[in-house]
C-alpha cells in the first residue's frame, strides 16, 4: 500500500479501497498501530476506518493489570 500524506483527505472509491485493505490486514493479525505506521496515518484515523468498515476490534494485547488485594 502506498503511504498517504498525513492529513490528506481520503474520499469515495479511494476511501473504500483503503478501508478494505486495512480490514484485510487487520483481520490477518496486524495491529492498528502497525497499520497506522505503514500507511502514514494516525492511530485514530485507522481505528475510525476499521470501525466504519464494520470490523470487530480486538481487545488490547499484552499483560493485563490486576488490582492487588
């Protein structure tokens, strides 16, 4: 995928293609942060595109914090 200029508006068919590509890669296991980095867009932009395309977002990875009792 070609890197997009940060802040460039993505509309119409180009937006649909980008959303489909992001969805395919996310479903394949890539993280939102990795997708943001590879496209040159922000985490929020990628998150919004995935949400708009109907993706079920995964929970956070890594260690979880527990309250000490």
